[in-house]
C-alpha cells in the first residue's frame, strides 16, 4: 500500500477524482465490475475503494495472461488471482465464490481485456458472462451479492505522467436465483444490464475529468 498508494499514484497522476464511493458497503460480499482502460486500473481501484476507503482490500480476478512475469508477481501481491474469462473453470469460480461467502470485496473486469476506446452513455459494451455466472452461483447458495458498475477514465487513452484519472461507482445491481432451466437466459439479461450501467459510469467518469460532474456523481 505504501508503494502503490503513497508513492506510485501521487507521482504519476496529478489528480484522481472518485465519484459515488459512499455507495460502497463496509461489510458483506461485494462485486465491483469496472471498465478496463489501462494497467493502472489495478492501482487506481484500491485507491478509490480499498482499505483506506471501505476498510477492506480489493481482491482482483484477472486474466491468465496478466499474471505472468514481473507484472504477475506484483499483481499476486496486490491480491489478484487468475481466470480464463472466456472459459472460467469451476475451480476459479469456486475460489471466487469462497471469497464472496467470506464477505470479501471482489473485482472482476467483465470485458476481459483493456479497451482504449471511450464508451458513451448508451453504448453496448461487450462483456463475458463469467461475472453473471459467479453472481448466480452465489445467489443459489443464499449469498445475494450487490454488483456495482464502475467506470474508469483517464485524461489520455494511454495514461501519461501527471495525467488525470476518474473512477465512478454506480448504483448496485442484483441478480436473483432464476427459475429452473432459466439460468443461461438470466445470465445473458443481467450481462446486458451490467454493460449499459458500466458504459454510463464510464461516461460519468469522463465528464468528471472535464469538470462537468461534481463529487457524488451529480451532473
């Protein structure tokens, strides 16, 4: 935390704006679903929702490719664990489910990869269904997990030294256990809802960078 929050972020960014952090619960299971804009996301999110804000750490589910080499070594120490988002294994989903059952705050990037193009309100993001499947698994065990759409934006598509950043947390979405045989349809519908909410929060984050949104998420 000292290296990332007190040294790396203040050195690289001249301002990080956070909107809607007061919506985050301080206890109980939480799923954060952020847009994925840069590798800096893994440091910016704990700044916005980590121990100093919510009293607990962010546990990241990241792609297998991101857990290799020096970057993987660092991500492991930031609380990350790997998963193949296109075909998540039952083992990785069960580990994530155990974290939620224990009341942890879990971060899943539903896009599965970094997307440099900006999303506007109303855009349809392309998401994997792993997060919806995980939330359904938790619900089937009686653990209803609030899913917070999160928008991240930077002053430039490739964040540069002394850049600006913004993080916006939206209202939580929930998913209920579906009727028998309707699990796939429920996951698809929830993923569409989440995609629209994430795009809206990214748009709000970009507005914050230009000064058109005040803290609290109000235009």
